[in-house]
C-alpha cells in the first residue's frame, strides 16, 4: 500500500516535470532572439555588476550582503591590538557589516536603462581600550541611495558594451552617536557612519560577451567625492575593476568565478568632533587602501513562465591581498544573497 502510493507520487511528479518541460520548450520556441539572449545573459550575469536589459524588461532585486572584518593591518603587515594600544587609547577588534538592498531596473530603450537602489545598513564594531575593557558600538539605518542611467555604446545586446552614469545621494546618516567608555552619546568614528554626506558622481564602463552557454565580462567603475560634507570632510574616491566568467551547468544552475580590485582613498578633511589620537578609526588618514579579492558563486534559475530569467544568486569572495593605510581592520570573507525577479 505504502509502495503503491509512493509509485503514484513518483508518476505524478514525473508527469508534472514532463509537463513543465513541455511548457519550457514551448516558451523557448515562442521567444524572439533578443528574449533568448536576454534569458541567457540574465542566467549567466552577475547581480553584483551592472548589466543591460532589453527594451521593456523590468528587474526587481533584493540583495543581502555581509562583510566581516577582523585582525589589524598596517600596509601589508599584521598588527596585534596591543601594538595599536601602544599609540591609541582604543583599538578596533572586529566589525560586521550587513546590508539589505532593494533595487529596481528598467530597459527603457535599446540605448538607455535606468536603475535605482536603496539600502539599509546594520553595522557593529567591537573595540578594546588600554584599560582592557571591551565594548561594542552599532549603527542601524538607511545608507546612501544610488541612481544610475546606463547608455548602450554598442549596437545590439551581444556583446554588451555600456557606460553607466549615476549619483549616490546622501540619505545615509553621518551624525550617528553612541555610548562608549569615553562617555555617553559620543560621535561614532568614520567606519560607523552610514553615508558619505555628499552627492557623489558614479561612472562605470562594462563589457559583457555571451558565447553559447557561458558569458564573461569586465567592469571598471569609480565613485568620486568632489566637495566637503556638512562635517568638513569628504570620503576618498573609490576605483574598482572586476572580471568574471560564468557557465550554465544545467537547467537550474549557473556557476561563476570572479576577481576584483578596489582602491579607496583616505578621507580629506576631518570631522571636528572626532579626535584622531583616540582611535585609528577616528583618523581620516587611516581609511584608504587597496584590496584584491577572488570569489565564486551560483545563480539558481527559478524556472520559466511569466517571470522569465528570475533567479536566486549566492556569492562568496575573499581578499588575497590587502595594502591598508593602517592600523586598519582587514576584510575577511564577503557573502551575498540575492533574489532577482525579472519580467
Ligand atoms: Cu538588472
């Protein structure tokens, strides 16, 4: 009896998946060349880098990004917290950054795509004082909001070659305060502030090529800080280069590998409420550095239907080289999860 119901279930499942498969083939058959291309590009595309949508296509994304930082480095040399406490009253011990990002993207025409993204940040840092006292500070609030226009520099959609021109709007707070052993309601140091405080131009160039069931690409991007915020400083400019290769494995799974390099400048100017002698995190000259990372991940296709090309994406990357204006906390692993709905 038990076996019989098991077999029935199996038959139902097989015929259901057979039906699904027929449905898929039907869908693929009725697709235009552009739609097929777009489907493969979205399956092999990376959500962490910009991509160009075909005209009329919508994309909604939720992305979660987590970064852990621990251990201290000056240039490429490791330091202990007691090394840091020889020159400062407070040393950072570790930091965790959680970002929740909501984004929307629209293929307005063959030449233009538009993108908007808001993010909520949840950052906490553990620190230690010269008196060997541990304490934690945390910041949970909206970060900066990003708007982008993508302009297609090529003719069609493969290869994709486009420029991205945007602004980062200062919706993130730069006046966050917290209780520390130095007193209650103290201005938190630079890494605990959630925005730049300035309207920042963002420029990027991206090239993506699709071959059979694989795609590869390269992206160069920059965030520029041109003037001081209301606290008399501006964050350093940021420049990055990333390359990736991704391959469709089967009807559900796409696997990818990526490398990226980021150069961040030091802060220019200084918040008058922060004392750089107190902690390295309060010193504007100790915020910059170069980080080279490698990573891998998978895109899991959520199937065909009206939400063509929708997927879940998982990605992990880790630095293999860091040269920091320190003492500064090192980046450890970074993990991202994304849910992408496309129509
Ligand atoms: Cu998109």
